[in-house]
C-alpha cells in the first residue's frame, strides 16, 4: 500500500443550511470517522448518452404487451423465435440477442453473467421528471437533483464528500474516463480525468532536458494561488504524477477476458487496469454515446442498435471477467444508465424518438441477479403520456441502494437531497443502514439524534 | 477525528462558492456551477431564469491589477496579442476609450483590414475545396460514394483554415465570432455528411451571416443541408414527423433552456404586456415540428434533383392549422410560410434577445456577466432585429460596455484559445498545410485536449465556462501541446516558434530572460512569487544576474521557460 499522501479535499466545517433541493454550502465532514471501517468497494457508472432504446434491449415476449409491442414496432421489433430471437430473462421479458455475443473464444457473455446471477435488470426505471431534453435529463440524473440544473456537485462527488468510511489518503479515489469529467463527478477535484494513460503524462513530450525542472516550477506556480484555475491545475499536476508513476507498459487482461475494439472497450480496460493497481480506486465514470436513434435504428435484431448493444455487452462482460480473475468483482458494482428511454411506437424513419422509462443494469459480484422492479404494461393507458414506458422505479432508488449496501454510506440526504422515499429494491447484497433524513444542522454545528433519525430541537 | 487542514487559515477553497452561469442546454460536460444557495424558485418544471450574481474566486489570492485595456481586448475579443499588437492598439488613440472604440470600429469592418500575410499562408496550404459551391461539394465529396479521404477533406481543410485564420489573421474579432457562432449552431464536421459539406457550412452559413441579421441567419441555418441532416429535419414529414430540429432550434439556438417552461399547456403560459408568451413549452416544439415538415434536401429521393440544395416538399407538409408561441398559423398557408413564421416569431421574441445576448456576453466578458449588461445588450439585439447589421451592433454594444473593459480573469482559456494564443504570443510560424505530418501531429495532440474543432457530436456545442474546462484532461492536454509547440522544428532544424532568434542579444541573464519573455507572453507582470519561480527556473541555482552562455543547453532552457509560461495559471486568464 503506497504511502504517498494525497491531498484530501476537506470542505469547510462551517456547514450552512441545506435546503430541500439545495446543495448549498459546505458539507460537514462527519467528525467521528472510524479508522478501522475502510470500505473498499468500487462503483463504476456507464452512462449511455442519447437516450438508449430500452425496449430494444429488454422487451416483452408474451401476452397482451407483446401484441402492443409488435403493433407499435413493425420494423424494430425483436422476434421471439428464429434468427435474432430474444433471450429469455424471466419468461415474460427477453433481452436483445446480442447480449449473448462473445468478444472472443475465451470471453463469456453478458447473458451468461445474467444466468449466473451477476446481472440485475431494473425495469421501468429512470428519471421521474417530464423533460425530454437530453441535456436536462442527463444533468438531472448525474447531478442527482431532478429539476435543479445548477448544482455544483454531482451525486458521486457528494458521496465522496459525505462518506465516513474512507481512509484519509487515497492515491486515486476516482477516475473519469473520457475527454472530460462526467457531471456525476462535478466538483470533485481529486478525480483523475483521462482518455488513455499514454496521453496523460508530461514525461514523454517537450524538451527532455528540462522537463523535470519545468514540472518543479509549475508546481510552485500552481501553488501560488487558490482560485479555481490554480486549484484545478494542481489537481491535474498531481493526477499526471500518479499515472506516470504507476501506469506503465502494456496491459494484459486476466481470466480470458476480451475487450471489444474501440472506445468503450479501451476505457473499461483502463478502469480495470487502474483498479488492479491498488491505488484505492472507489469510483469511475465512463460514457458511451450514439444512442439517439431517431432514424435507421435497426431492422429487428440487426443494424446500428444491435452493433451498439454488441459493443456495450461485450465491454461490460470483459470488465467483469477481467476483474473476476483477481477477485475484485466481489467489491465492484457497475451501473448502466441512460437519460431516458424511447417511445414505444417507432417513427417513420425506422427510428424512435425521446421517451421516458428505461432499464437500468447493475452488474457485480454482489448483485442479486434477475429482473427487478414493477412492469407497468404497454397498453395505451399504462404508458407515460400515452407514448412511453412509464417509470415505476426512480433511478435514485437503485443508486441509493448501491451507495448504502455496497459503499456503506447512508447519507442520502447529502447524496440525493430531496429524495425522501428510499427503500431497498434488492438488487445488491449488503448491510441496510437506515438513511439519514433531511433536516437542519444546528447553529453550533452539531447534529443530534440516533443514527439514521434525528429531530429538530431548539438548543 | 479527521482534522480539517484548512482550519485556522484562509477559508477552504471550494467549488461551491463559484456562482453559476445561466442554465444553458447543458450536457454532461457543461459548465453549470454551484450557487451558494440555489434560488427556491427553481421548479421541477424547468423553472424561472436563475439569477446571475457576481463571481468570486474559490479562495482569495492577492489580486493582481488587471492588465491594460489593450491586453484585455486583444485576449478576449481576439485570440491574444501577436508581437507588436499591444503597441499598435495603444497607438489608436490617447485614451483607453478612444483606443478601444477605434479598434472595435476597425475590427467590425473586417473586409477593410488588409490580411495579406494570412491570405498568403492560406494560398500555400494546399487547399482544394474552399471555393467549391454546395453543389460541387455534394457531387464530388458526398454523392459519388467517395473514399474517406475525399469525403472528409472539406472538413479537414476547414479545420486547418480555422487555425490559420485564428493565428495569423488581423481580423481577430472576426475569428473570435466565427468560433462563437460555430459553437452556437453546432455542427458535427467529423461525420459522413457533415464533413463533405463543411466548407459550405463555414463559409456560406456561419461566416456569411455572423455580422448580419439573426433572423436571416437562422433561416440560412434551417435550410442548409448539413443542418437538415444533422438534426434530421430532412426527413420530417406529416406522415413521419421528426422533432429533433424543432427542439434544438428552441432549446439551443433561440430561446434557450432558461425560457423553457416544460409541461405547461400552451394556453396556460403567461404573457408579457405585448401578449407574447413568457417562454416556450413542449407543445410549441411539437407544433413547430409540424411547421417544418417538408423542409428537406434535394437528395434524389422521391424524384427530386440530387444537388444538396434546400428543397421544400409540399406533399410532406402538414397542412392543418398550428399554434406556436400563441401565434395561430392557419391551415393551408403557402409553401414554407409556416416554418418562416416560427422563425419570425422567435427572432422577434425578447427572450431570444436575452438568451443570445447572454451567451455572447459570456463569451466576450466572463462566465457571469451582470444582468444589467446582458439586458442592455439584449435591448440592442431586440431594437435592431430588423437591421441588416444587427449582430454587428450587438457585438459593438458588448465590447464598448463598461463591464467588458473592466473585467479580467472571469473566464479561462479553453484548449483552442490556449493553442492559438500561445502561437500568437510566440510569433510562431507553424505550418498548417494539407498532408503535412507536422500539421497532422499537432492537430492530433490538440484534439486529445477535448475540443476537437468542429468535432462536437452533440448540438449544444462545446461549453463556454471556466468550470467545464478546469478538469484534468483538457488542462494536461494543453500542457502537452504547448510543450510540443516550443520544441517543434522543421526537417532542417528551424524552430517554428523561434524563441532563440526572438530573444534580443542583450537579454542573457536569468532575470533578463525571465522578464523579457514574461512581458512577451503575458504582456504584463507576474506576481512576485510567480516571477521568482520563473527566474529560479532559468537560473537553476546560479546567480540570476550571471550572463549565461548562449549554448544549446541554455537555449533549450529558454524554450522551456517559454513553455513554462504557457503552462502557468496566469496564461489561462482572459
């Protein structure tokens, strides 16, 4: 375990009032962290940008809903038999056949993981907000504050701020893979953000003779100020140092895992690599775009969408299989989200338009596999706005369960302020901690009451 | 107990103290930042426009005096001073007000500015597509099933052209505005249909209209083949409507999310004193979708010609009556009138004036311009909405505002500004030539910083706030490509950014070298602490007044010193 001290970003202890939907003010670092209670779980969020057509990933196989599905999707429907037939999930719902594809001869498949109980699918899950704007919906979901656009911190950042079971010094607590830091990690200055490790270093570019000296001087200059430009420059410089010291050479996946070619495969591979380096990784975020299929989406189980699903399922599988080989899956949970689903009825361009309810995937060694949640039905009066799969499970319920049962943090009042009706759904194993309810902090900074419940009283 | 390291010292710097820029159509990479106490009126239905309080730094550094008006102007209304630019600016008058006015007047008449050197570089770049018409681009780079090389050439040429102009053109404000409007009406050029038509998009849609009239501009945008494909309207028909274009027209191009009222019924939207709705709702988007049915492309489909020109398809048009923004559009209007009426209504809406003006203010002034300034600019936008030079007048209003002249450091450079301003500050003669491997290497390195020119996939464009770009990847990306720029040289070992030959012969001590290059790169002084760091770098433990031998190692160190200045936080302020 490396001794390197990493600047832990401690928010000021003078906590101000937390409004009902507000993320205002400093989040009090809870004072009595138990140094023995070190939670090492890793959460990985994979955000499918553009509004993934959930009803082409998970779909009804029988009954009246099968009829509505087929009538609404003459060209896009996934068949129940023959070539391109859906895979059975629970006798009623099926899955896109590409979920059974293998990236290589030694690779398993996402469907195999489902059959092995490692994949949970939460049906009719999503954002309980009427917006059909990509940007609003993505932001609301990642900020964890539906309806509020201007939160300064993402939900995952607020988890890191409020957790009491993390050690003081973590080398690389969070990783944002891609060209920019995902909104769920907004405001987190400790996050390392990179596209690939070879491009995230200063030791292989510029004037070799003076590189090291330049770096020393840069460090001095970025420490000469405390505004955002200076602080984030220091963050970036620290992050580069970590990658240069610890991420070198080529990488071989374990356990026969094969990552599919391309961006998502490479990015999940990088997460696996970092996870194995014992740098203390607790959170990672990655994006996969191209889901806004307004036209030419598919012909049944083939076409563009099928290719996307192939890449997605193979990459998720590779990450799991790779880390399973070294025992990390026992403390890893991957959650796959998209800002909304798409309409039941296909449009005239063999595509689909923005919808509402979707499917959330949860993958990990401690997952309780199977189909979860409540199926609302596809009859017209059961649809949201007469057009879309409804939402019967708030996505925050799934994330909250992971945060509590896996990450051991019950400060839902911080992580999802304003979300008051959490109850576990049963998608992951772990200890149920009663969540903190929102309320006021006394003027002297003390909070009182039993853990999980406290009452206001005049001091 | 976990100690608070910051207890007892200056208040812990936190992002929570950053105050928010207006809610734009934000994406995952967007730059919305925290308010200390979010307004209670932020309703779940998309709510009222948030307030724009003044920004404060996360923590307080000892504030430096802002640089001269010359530097402020050239850094924000241009891409940074080229050697001699500051002196030329100051020679435009005897007061800052005179100089700024003269500079703005010149720059808003770009055709009258001689641009010989830049034109010469463009002529040497090996471009072959810049003068092709839309029809030629369509036929020669798209419709003939070309190889990727041919298909993507117009996009790749436009990328190199944009760098050339931003770095070498004297029409600096023009280039800043081109960059702005390319983001405002984002178009993905790195795309099978965007790429071949990108020369047309840049030349005929963006640059031809950006100093003109907004209503004219949005119709040019609406009817261009790239946009009709990018946001799917080429396929929008009464039997198969597609709302993508209509939604983004409202949300990103005209009204903005700040004017979006979400789920209300149209009849329940409150009106202003002139009877206009105070914002828009989903139904306005759906009705507008119907208005734009039939706005398509001559792409050979259904017996049409195959030229890439705008084509209105009457049989695709939804002929029945519609209601958009409380305007009744009767049934059976003549061709295109429905769509044009939507554009008219938008271009004449005060909310649009505010949204577009707010965005321009955030580009040119800082991340949190005052509402007073935005409102004043919006008043010009709205009053001049029929004027052929409306957008020129809007920019003039911004640049001549008190807030423009007196604001500094409320915004940071994005990778494009870092790259271009570094090359300008260094007087770099970097090649941007088709097929040149040096050019290609630089563009590859540049792209890794996350702001690929014309490569933003989503229609919201690249975010324009400091917060969005103050994350490690773009910051490190900028350090990497500036390190490359000070070290890049030709096959005959000629440095493109010639630090050595630009260093006067009598500048040889560490103090002198530091001061000379600080002035050249930043056009102002550094804080004493930062200056010391730079001097110490140059001196490497030697006496800072020692005259250094002008050998290869020292010359490399001076280059690295310039690189260090490009890396410094101070270089990022604008």
